[in-house]
């Protein structure tokens, strides 16, 4: 029996958002195996996803590296793929369709367009709406595409909580990748002062940095959560978010986790994109959208916290 391939290279937030679609694909195809082609940083995490039968790592080397591309093509041939769900919809995956996985049926943005519809216009729709349309075009029922279940991605964090927070805590993500500094709100230090002044240290303020963010986190007036002096893994991160009293984050992977865990919290958006387009707003998780993050004061953000947090 032939198999199904899903392509989603990243980022972490994008993979979190794709979990509902991945579950729908797996349930639709029943006993056919579903494989995920993704980037190395997410391979261990996604290998534990119960809707995936195996993870294939794509190093995404330059397309002029014919030796790598030929090896990738040979590797994928061994998986007997008859259907590809391209959830990345990038120029790279378009190239793969033409040269690497040529004989399989493809589902992509381009196969989802209505006659006369422009891809650029389609791409302005919310990302989960686009995934839903894409799956429906292939006849896949979409019960979970917009109702993402991350229960599988949690783990026991009682040991860490004993170390960093006895009871409830506020979790902050003031970080951004180096490539997306325009997503970074600059006033988390001032916000921490506002929170501590108002709540009198009622809620510990925790920060869970990645490997390149530990030094930055240590300069803020909060508790830096590490596991054996190393950044926590993704499942621990999901669990920290899931148990938090309130989450405050830039537009990054942890914000998408918080949204789809239906955690209470807020995320901060500048002009780089809209909260609607990335499908991040939920019943308990709200965006603050402004034109210029540098002009969004800590006081304004704290007012939004007071409106949404359960005292």
C-alpha cells in the first residue's frame, strides 16, 4: 500500500499550527502510513506526534547541491509516496514537486485555487483557513485543522515547577529570532516592573529562553527556567505554557503554542503581519496589534493584562 507525505519544514509555530491538519490527514487515510518531511531542529519533537508514522529530515541545502538533491530523491522513492500534502507551499517545495517527487499526486496552495483566483490574494487569508481549503480540495474531512489538539505534546514538569514556581506564574517570551527583530517589542523590562509593582510578587515571572537567548533572559528581572542548566525541550516548553497563569509573548513559536493550548495571554504584533492572517487569536489568547511596536508602552500592555487575567 502506498504512503502519504506531508511537507512542513518549520518554523516551530508553523508546525504547531499544522498539527490539526496533520491529524485530519492521518485519520482520513486510516491504515496508510503518513510521513513528515521537516527540518532537523523539529524532528525529535515531531517524531513523538501520534499522527505521524515517521519523520524524514530535509537539510534544505542549496538547490545547486545536486548530490544532496539526488540523495533526497532516492530516499523519498523508498517511501513509496503516492500523495503529497505540501503545507509549506514555498519555492523549495514547488521545486521538489517538479524535480524530486514528480510521480505523486500533490495538494498545495496552487491546487487549491479557484479558477481565476490569484495565489497572492489567497495567501492573504488566515493560515488555518487556507489549510482547511487545501485539505477539503483533496476530500479530507477537517475536524481538527482549526481545533488543534496538543495533549500529546505535554509532559510532567512537576520537578521544574517545584524549583521555579510553587503555585501560579506568569510566563514571558521577550525573544525573537535574529532574522525577525522587527517582531520584537522592546519594553519587557518595564512591563516586568509594572507587574511586580501591582501584584507584589504574587505571581513569579518566568522566562524560558532558547539556546541563544539565555544571556538576554538573565538581564531581565525574572526567573530563567533551565533544565540541568540547558534550555528546556519543546515538550517541556509546551507544558510550561499550558500550566501558566498568563502568557505574554512576541509573535513567535511559543505564542502559537499558547494560542492553540487556549492559554490565557496576549501576543504583540507590529506591522510585519496581522494576527488574523496567522490565525493566532483565540477565546483566551488575544493580540495587541499596532503599527509600530516601539510606540507601544509597557503601561498599555499592562492594561491589557489586567483586562484578561483572572485575579
